[in-house]
C-alpha cells in the first residue's frame, strides 16, 4: 500500500499550499502511510490527524509543525528535527526517533509504546501522561523534560543515572 496519490500531490505543492488546503478541508484525514519523505523540509506543516503509518521521515525538518493526533505507528523519524513541534496525542508506537531533536516538543498524551528514542534530544519536552512502556531512551537527553504522570513499565530503558520516579513518571505493569 502506498500513500494516497492526491494527498502526496498536495504535499508536493509545498507546505504553504498544503496548509491552505488543510484549512479549507478540516474534516479530511489525509493518508500518507508508507510515504517517502526522507530529508524533506516540512517545517510548520499541519499534519494534524494525518495517517503516516510506516512513513520514512528520516532526517526531515518538521520544526514548529503540528502533528496533533497523527498516526505515525512504526514510522521512521531517525535524525529528524521536530524542535517546538506540537505532537499532542500522537501515536508513535514502535516508531524510530533515534538521534532525533525533540527540543521543546509537546508530547502530552503521546503514545510512545515500544518507540526507539535512543540518543534523542528531549530537552524541555512535555511528556505529561505520555505512554513510554517498552520504549528505549538510552542516551536520551531529558534535561528539563516534564515526565509527570508519564507511564512506563519494567521494560522501558532509561538513560544512565536517570530516575523516572523522581521525574514524576509512573511505573505500570
């Protein structure tokens, strides 16, 4: 299965054209599943509610973008720059965000179950009530991150010398 050809054509028209189209069609749920967006500059794009299942977003720029409620299950965002993006209620379960920049990102209520977050920059990120069960955060920078009520399990791997309970995260089994 491939991304919807109409949706891809709209996106190829550029972020500004895409965002205008999204404003004019707020009920439409674009399907960009399996899309190859490798190293694409998508800064300030409106991907709210978009299906990006298994999309390749490696090394993409999504600075200041909106992905609220987007479906990025098993998507590859390794080395992607998402600085100051809004990822509220996003589903990134089984996604790869290794070495990504998520500085000052809003991940409240995000599903990061089984996500690869190794060496990810999560400085000042808001992970309030995020789901982190089975996630790998080895080497992640969590300086100033809000982990209050974030849920993790015994298979969640944290950076060395990081105590999730001290950060307000909740162990669930």
